[in-house]
């Protein structure tokens, strides 16, 4: 096992990773920007290295400074968390060259899954269902038109270098296609330095279901259940839950098999998530594969009893798969509520500031993952997520009731938060009945 791990991240996920390091007896190194000098992850780590000024590009995304911090502290591994460098194949490659263990998949797999059309082709070859669409990259608007005739409108143009909702364009009629293609290609070239486009049939009303996977360094891979992530705004998830109210046990088994097939096809190592779109009852298609630990991993931890970060550290150190597929069992129902420093009544404008009051909910079956503490600063330089409330109950009804209690109990002053929005969603009949698609939030609020 590693002696010392550097956490190349900040905020709640850095705190989360440091906690599992401590529990495994691994020394931890925090990195921080000048603005994060008083942040919780710096206080909890065994050592801390300042890697630059507030701006992420000069600190948390500054590869030479992050790698130097690992070198001077003698760290034998780096955990990237999510965001920042977590899915940067070049960074993973540099860690390998510097003989520092990157806790995640290989640079090659990060690169393949980061190219969404390559990922799609890989899944097609592996026998994982994909949405009807192009075989690889489109060579121009004419080919797109021909193909759209076969698959039928509406179609979705997607940038190979996009993902997470970036670089997508819906086209509803043929006479819009040429212009849409040229615009999307230019935007993708400008945004990602790559204009490759592919096409899929656009599935209007859909659910966003993702499957947690874990691969070891000996070719083994397991699936660890699904998460329903349909409650989202502009591709930012707000509420995640497991199990999905829409899945039968048969669906769950089928999705799990697809997800493991995806891992085996690329010899996947470490934690990852295979994203599916659910077009209808028992109708699933591969969307993307995320090669990182996700924000919403605690939902899976809650219903399985697994510590996914500890599992990541173990498999990255070369240990065999810590659990067998048959040992993966689910108990009860978990939900996660993302608490962002944003003002839901002002188009979710960021609301940084000093927490003059911070009293998170406690009591049975409520977990709070946060970097916040009373009087701390919620900084304007980074993501607005500052706390996650993960609630468990024997069933979805009990989890809803406990979630209302927990969110009502959460006292925060000094900034605006998404707590009021969550409380409204918890009173919404559609949400309560589990009848949610990715357009739920836009339609209901
Ligand atoms: C789709 C889709 C419908 N049809 N592809 C969004 C980001 C990435 N995970 C892939 N995404 C989607 N791809 C086809 N062929 C619907 C989504 C999607 C979505 C689209 C618009 C608005 C919100 C969305 C939330 C999740 C998924």
C-alpha cells in the first residue's frame, strides 16, 4: 500500500479522500492555492503545499506545480478527485513518467473515453447498445444529411471532444442541418481544439442512469449498482439517488453486464462510471464513460456499505479486487442533494461569501460531505458546490421524509444556497412519484 498520497484537488472531495487515507494509515499531502490557505482540506492533511495563486489554471490545473509538490513531499501516488486534472490523459502520463502512481485508469483509457465518438465505437464493438447514429466521425454536412434521412429527425450533433452536455446541438429538420453542423463544428474547434462531430438519434424524453464500476490491475471488473441522475439543470446534477425508481431487477442486471463489458473491452482500471440514457422501459443506450470518481459516489457507498475511495487506493496499489461481484448487495434507498452557493431565485447566480452560520443536519442516517465550517469563506474562484447531503432510508418513501427533515434542519447564513429549491422538489408530486426525466427541472420549476 502507498505510504503517502497527494490529493490534487480541493473542497469537499479533497476532504473526502484525505479521510480514507487517514483510515488506511496513509500519510496525506494537500495542495492549495493562496486563496485556500484556510480551507478544511489543508487543515486535515498531514502536510500541505501551496501550488499557486487563486486562479485554477495557475494552481489546481498547474501540472508542473502539482507534480513538483508530489516530488518534494515524496508522495508515491496522486489522487486527482473529480474535475481539474482528473480526466487529463497528459497528466496521467506525466505521473507515470515520474513514477508517481496516478489513482485512476491509464492515460490511454482516459484518452479513449474522453473522445466521445471513439468511446461510442469502442462500446459498439464490445456489444454495448448505443443510440442509432453515425459509425464514427462525420466527414461533413452532406454525409450528416444522408444519415439523418435513415435515422429520422430529431437528431443530435455531438462533438467528439465534448461531453457532459458540451458541444451538443439538436436538429429537428433537414434544412437546419447544414448550418447547425457548420456552427457546431466551429464551436467545437474553438472550445476543444477539435472539430470532429458525430450524430445520434435524439431521444427526447429520457432518464439519465449511470452504473458505478471498479476495475483492478489484474483484469477483473465489477459493477456496483446504478444511480438515477435525471434531476439536473444545464447538465449540472442536483439530486442523485439509488436504486433508480425506474429500474427492474432484470434491468439492473442487464445494465451491470453492459457496464462490466465496457470495462473489459478497455481493460479498465480503478473507479469509473458508465452513463446510459433510458429511452423507455428496459430500453438503455450507452452515453459516455466517466474515468473518475464522481461527485455522487456517496449514494453508492450508502446502499452498499463500501468505501469507494479506499477501494480505489487498494486497487491502484495493485491489490486484487476487494469484493467479488456476488458480494455486491444493496440495502435501502439513498439520495444525495447537492448544496451549491447559488441563488435559485436569481438564475442560480453564484453566491460566494462568509458563512456567518453553518449548522449541518445530524441525526439518524444523514451524512454531510463538506469543506465548510462556521466563519469559513465560500470562495468565488471555484465550483459552487460546498456540501452534499446524503440521506438513507429503508425505502424511497422513508428517504424522502428523512430528506425533508434534514434539509429543513440545515442552517446556513451569509450566502444563498440551493436548499430552498431542494425543499420545493421534495414537495413535487412528479418527483415524489419517481416520474422524472432529464427535463423534469425545466418543466416543473
Ligand atoms: C443524448 C440525449 C438524448 N439523445 N443523446 C447529455 C450530456 C451527456 N451525458 C449526453 N447527454 C445526452 N445525450 C441522445 N442521442 C440526452 C442527453 C442528456 C441531456 C440532454 C439535454 C438536456 C439534458 C440532458 C441531461 C442528461 C442527458
